[in-house]
C-alpha cells in the first residue's frame, strides 16, 4: 500500500520533498476527476487531501470519499476530531484515548 496526496502544486510540494511519489495535482476545475482517479487506484492505502479542497466535490461524492476505508482519506489542515475518527475507523483502535476517557 502506498500513501498518495491530492491538491494544488503548493499543497503537494511538501509531500514531494518528503519523498511521496504518488501525487495528483488538481485544481478546482479537475479536482473531482483526480479524486475519482486516486480513489480507484487499489495500490493507494492512504490519501492525504487539503481539507479546504473538499468543497470542490459535490455533496454525494464528498460523503463517499469521507466514508472510504480503502483508501483512507485524511484531510490535512482540518479538524483534529475528524482525523481521530478516521484513524479509529481504519485500525479499529482509538489511539488518542486517554485514561480519563
């Protein structure tokens, strides 16, 4: 399984510098097309996306993307509680749970 990223040139640049090879550069006009392409690739296990770019997707596509388990879509720059739920759903364990909870 590979980690991939989708977003603007500026967003994916840091991921490229970190060594990520699966990069989908997308803007408002082709975001949905690139998202469908990335989601249909069976080799991608985790797909990092810019949280604000998800607004480019129609509501039904966004819901499907956010509920996906293969690949797990991780919005970057969004609400931490969303990431917590993604990790919990993907591996079945709440890694953020403390003794107080």
